[in-house]
C-alpha cells in the first residue's frame, strides 16, 4: 500500500508539475519582471517573449500579475496571472511559478530583501546611477504589491533578449551564474515588442482558465442567436485616433508586423488598416457574409464606439444581428472573439494580435481591416 501511495504522488507530480513546488528551489534560477508597458495586449506580447527568454536561459519564469488600470483609481491594480489563464499548460513548455507562490515559498530564503537587485539595460538617467525601478505608475505599485524594495541595480548592457539567433543564452549564464545570481529581476519585461516572430507560437500554451471559458461559452449560448458568428475588433478611442495620425511615418507601428511582416515585406501600413472608416468595415463584412451561409450574428469588441446601430442599419439586408457585452470586460471580449467562426481585427493593435495568435494555433480563420489594401497603394495584394 505504501508503494502504491508514493507511486500515485509521483504520477500526480508529473502531471501537475507543481507538486511540492514550495519545498523545491530551482538551482538554475528564476526570472522576475514587471509587465509595465501598456495594457493587456502589450503585456501579452511581452509575456510570450519573457517565456521564450526564460526557456533559453533555463530559468524558471515567475508569472507576474497582469497590470490593470481602473477608472478613478490613481494606482494600477495587479491581477494574479491565473485569474484569467491556466498555469498547467505552460508547464508543457517550461517551468513556471506564480508570483504569489514565489514570494511566499521561495523568495524569503533564496531572495531576501538585502539581496534584491533589479536589472535594467543602463541607468535610468545620466544624473542617477540606478534603475529607478519603482519610479512612477505602474512600476511602484507593481513591486509594492509584493513589498519588494531593491538594494541595488545591475546594468546588463550589451546583453539582449534574442536567445534564438545567437549564443545570447550562454552569454547571460556566463555573466550571471545562477549560483551567484539566483534571481534576475527586471525593471521591465525581458522581451521585445511586438512579440518576436520566434515566440509567436508560444501562445499555444496560454489557455483561458475554466471560469473565463465558461463565461465566454455562456454568453455565446444565451446572448447570441443560434448559428455561427463573426467576431470583430474596432479600435477607435481618441488615443488610438491620435496614434493613427503617425501611421505614414511609422510603417511598423505597434503590432503591424502581424499582417505586414517583420520587414514590411507585405507593404506599408495604411490609415484604413489603423482606423478603418465605416464604409471599409461594412464592405468587408458584407463580403464575408456573402461567403458565409451559416453566420447569424456579429459580435463587436471595442475600446470606445462599438457602432452597434450603424452596423445593424448597414447590414439590415443581410439579416444578421449585432451584439456586444452589456458591461465592459476586455478579457471576456478576447475569449469570445477567439471562439468566433471568423474574426476581423485591427492589424496595428496588440489586442487584435492576441486574438489572431490564439486563432492561428486553433487553425481558425482571421482577417484584418483594410488588408490587403486596394491595388495601386504600394502594398502587396496577398500574403
């Protein structure tokens, strides 16, 4: 009986990857970072890069909470990683531990306050010799959530995060041996934005948890008519309108490489891709509806104007209904969009990029507003 008991424990450990995590310290070290650039879409890009970086260095990645900004709140809110996503699937790729578990079970002995050094590329300002890792929002609130102060700063220049196309992993481990540097804590994400091409496919390990999946399925089942639906993302807030004004001088703005290529091999970004007018949106939707006999409705996610009335009026002859969430919930928007029969997103937006990556993994069809552009604009007509 005793042998069977221990065999059962070992099997469970293999499946969960987290059994006894509180008592086992990774001798290869840990990577901690603040996801302090932008909102969720940007943070998700950075997360995939950090996951690839941790794998390259062989260190356990500490899963940071998501940084959120609530209306009326002067400081950012830190939401635990597993509020939205499962931890277990990530273990199929590499070792991970939540920030909460790391700080409770590992940090007190492996990373005591007097040994907490923060990493940045160079000093924050010429007149300052440190990283200033806690200056401003969300930096200060993020580290304060876990009562973390830093005893010193470490500048890792000229090292970088691309562990796919060089011997960068060896250089990192040679300079920062895990026995001497058990924790590499970065002031910002150790990753590029937009997500590096080699890290895009890591999205297959980022899976919504049961609560999020159930909420998305419940909305589709109870709030949407029977039949297929098209999910669309409309980015049209005032901040986005201003950003799109720079599209001509910024051909790789934000997540543009997801449709234009990382070397702009599929042409330059256009205004219609960044901020599509109603006629462009309606034209693409009508084309989709003509080719999709089973579509009964359209689900709209937006940061500002969902254009429900305009779309319903313009698509009246198509006999489809147009829907959105009753209350703002961007994560639920994402989960629903990932389940659509077809998706049309914004090429420039990292929010759309999240949906596109998830759908690529699941081999679901997707498209972008205004892409490919009409002939004669200087962009390629097809991918």
